[in-house]
C-alpha cells in the first residue's frame, strides 16, 4: 500500500504541465476509452515521477484529493487508506453505468508506468475478467485471512494488493459502493473481504494478477526483477514468471527498490543516450548578473583531523560562484586544525556576504552545528544550502553553479576514494537502514553508467533546495534517535518523501580517508601514501614525474649510465629535511654505527635512517611504486619487484661537520641519490664525481634523483661542500 503523507505540496513542475485538484492530465489516444485514477493530496517527488511517466506514455490520469487534508491515517506505519475508496467512489459516479469504459486505479507516490495504454488494455483483456487486482506475496493487513484465499496458479502471488487494479467502470463503481467505509479504515482489507467472498468474486468477475502481467508489486519480489532494454526503452523483466509488467509499485518497504528502477524506467536512462531525464527541468544561470545569483549558505564542517586540509580550503575559496552571494558557515571541531581555520577565516572571510564561525572550543556537537547551519539558511532566506565536509575535496571549481542548474531537491556530486569503491552515496539499504549495494552501484562508481541517480543515502557534499528548508514539513534535521548526523539527515528526508540524487555526470572531486590519520609527526601528510595515495601524489610527486615514463621522451644522462629523473616535489624534499632535523639524532660520522648489524660502517656519513623516523615502510613503497618503473625504463632486462633496500638514509654535509665522502662503491645493484635542497642557494660546492668516467654532477636539482649502478663500474666520491648545508637521500637498492 502507498504511504500517504500529510505534507505541504512541493511545487515541482514536470515536463511543462501543472496539475490541479481532480484534474485529468496526460495524452489520451482517441480510440481508447481508458482512464487512470489516482489519489494524491500533495505534489511529492514520487507524485511528480508518477505523472512524468504517465505523460511520456500518454496515459490519461485523473487526480483526486489534491490540496485536501489526508484523512486516511499514516498508512506508512499502520492500516488505513479508506479515504482513497471514498474519493474513488465519488469520482466513479459519472461512469457508474458505463460497462465499456476501462478504468485503472493506482497509487501515485510509489508507482511508475512502464507501458502504454494500449499495452495495459491489451493485457487486461487477456484475463477475461471484469476486474483485475494486483497481487503480492504477503497477506496484509490480516494474516489470519490467508487460508481463505484461493490457491494461486503456477506459483503466482496469492494475495490481493490494493495499490493497483483495473476494470470496467460500472463494476468498479459497484465494488467501491458495496458498503460504507470510514476514511481511516483500511482500503486493502475492504477489497480483500470482497474478493474472499466467493459470491461477490464471481459477481464482479474479479481476478488477481498472480504473475505480474500488468502490475508488479515489488515488496518480496525485488530479487525477481531485472532492468532490460528494448531499444531506448527500459522495461522491467519479471524473471520468476517471464512477464513484463506495465505498472510498477514500490509497496511497503520496496520504495527504495522502486527509486532505483525509476532511474531507468519511463525513458529516464538508456544505454545509447545515457541519462535523458538529466536534461529535464534544468535551469540556467548563464544570463544572470552576479546580483541575481541565488543566495547560498555554504556549510563547511571539519569534524576530525583530516589530511590535506590545506588543499581542501584552497578549493573551497576557489569555487567559481560570486562570494557576495554566499553566506559562509564553518564548524571546526578539530583542535588540530584550529590555527589553520582561524587563518583561513581571517584571510577569505571578508570576501563572503557573511561568516558564522563555530570553534572547537565552543563545544557544540556535530548534529547540533549542522542544524544551526540549516537555521542560518532560514535566517538568511537562502535559496540553497551547500554542505561540504572536510573529507570532500572539490576538484571542479564550477560545482556549485552546476549543481544549482541541475535543479533537483537534493543533489550530491559523486565522489569516491581514489582507487576504491568507497563513495559518498549508497545505492541501497538493508532492512535496518544500513549500507547495501544496488545492482548498478559499481557501474555508477566506475562511471560506466553516467547520470543522475535517485539514491537513499548521500554524505560529504550535497546541495539542498531552499524551499525544502523553508517548509516546516520538509525542513532537514540532523537528529534522529542515536543515528549519526548523515544517517539522521537521510533517514529524515526519506521519511518526508524527498528524493536525494547523486550525479556522476562530471568529475566533481574525490574523498579523503581521515579514519587513521596519524598526527604525531611534524608533516603528517607525508605518511598518507597508503590511505590517500591520490592526494599524496599530487602534493609530493614531482609535477613532471610521468614524463620520465614516456617512451617517446629521452631520459637525461649527465654521466655514463647515470640517469637523472624528476621524482619529488620541492615540498616533499623540504618536509623530509624538516622531519630529519626535527628528529635531530644524526650519526657521528665514525665507523662505529650501532644501527647496523655488526655495528660497523665502512664508509660512514652523518645521516639519519628512514626507520628512525618511522618512514621505512612508506619509503619502501615509494621505491616499489615510483622508483622501480624508472629503473625498468633505463636498465633494460632487470626486474625485481618489489625492490629490496635495507639502507635508506638522509645524509647531511657541512663544512664544519662532514664536508665530503671518500671514493667508494655502493653495496647495491643500483643506487638512487635524491637532491633535497638547492645547489648554489642553500649550499655551495658539493655534488658527486664518478671517478672511472671523470664525470661530475655538481648543479643538482632539488627533488631530482640520480640513478646509477652500485658495484664495479661506478666508483664515486662526494665532493666537498664549501658553504651551507647539503642534504641528499640515499637508497642502496637490491644489495
């Protein structure tokens, strides 16, 4: 049965037509005496979807009760719906003597048409009945009546469902006029008792659609359903009965399944054109002056220490939307970021229309701060509320304008954790309201299907239309029992029958993983190579790293078999030096070294090993993922994955400490030597000389690595640093 909600109408114009109370809409083929009647007291998102499908299939629809107070009870949670019967009885009075007119009654908030009037009538006539009701697998609302039902043929669904039925007008009028029913009584029980009376069943020639030939009730049958395509038209295939139902009903808890199917049905999406429904009802801001742009409250939430927040804040301020039309709301609940956020607000805050800043010292819980952002939207008379959490890295600066133009009640830009299937939406839910994977989740996440998808859960980044916020019946709230704020928000919006969409039409951005962010270091993002590889690479790899892997480009070779590659960004080298100096325990440059097996170093340097600062695992991963491909490019025929290295260390050269290094071979198959600071600026002198070739490399480049064989051929020495401090990073690979 349909959930009728006594909420204020949500104005949502569909395909250019506007509905009135007891109006008849949609096309009507001249040769068909056919009418669909439905009841809807409010224009919910589900109702608009229903009417859109009717229009596309030219199905004439008469709407009863629009704008009236719903008197049928809370049928989403308990029995009720008698109000529908009484409205239908009144509407059928004008057809009570018409024995030829075919009338279908369906719910509207959770129904989608998937076929034309001709197909519906044709299928109805194959039943050779005067009235056909839809069928389901559950005997509701009175399980005690189950034994009174006739057996269903061919394993069909046995029990009557009142969310959809079709028949001749005169017979339907007799059925709804059979006896009085209170508005608050249960409509399904009313029809069930008539059907179970053998005499009345025969009188009205009533049958059930046991095998979903016209009506598909989804509750208990979702696993039987597949979306298939006939050219550009999506249809529902019932695999249990090998039927193609024409009216799909998301009864009971199956409404989320209907939402998923609705992403395809009624010409919403097809394999050739993609998302055709995406283009409907869009708005454009192109010709508007800045002063005419919608007013937006942008809520920015930092709930916990989050890596790469610097980039996040840069992207927030870089959104290409007039800042004087944005009210900025910031809640920082992480002491770790307090200085950073204070500086951000001081620097960019004056550019916005207004700023409301809640600090971690204000001790406001997350769900309350999010509700405060909604209240800020009310006070500022906002047109939109744009929520952005610190884990949502916005890579498309036009995001806000584009989401507004998409013009949906709530829309989230799809974001994923790079290289993962983890996203900011759920395709489905379990029966207790937690994550479940829809049949198309991976297609959406992997962008093999692009479009605008009705989903039950979104988080991280989303846009809410202001009319929802200003309507007390649909106003968002982040509190629902003990649910976390995101779960509470989505649960509340689902209960208010508000659709939430996720869009993967464009590349919007990506998600950060902050769940295991270790803040015990000086530069903590250096350690994020595993959890946030994408952002780590953007910050720490040299911008031209990939050029060295291009077979069409020549690798620089300053000395024989000494290759030179851009490997790290300047920022990485500076932060690595900073970490080493912060640790501060440089070796003394003597042959005695208790860090080594045997405690003896043949060619000692002033250095700190990577394992001393807790970076050994990360460094070995760098060797595997970024150094090994460079090696395979230049030393053809040598493969060793993963590379092995037990000596990884930063060396410090100073005139007053250790200015140079005597000639030596490295204990390696090959060595990398990364310049960590600037020759001629941070230090003078220095460099390396390969003695056999009498070839020196002095003007090293910060972030670039030399790669050369370690044994036999490349006997070399460290040249004298005459001024300043020189830092290099050394790895002896495959000793």
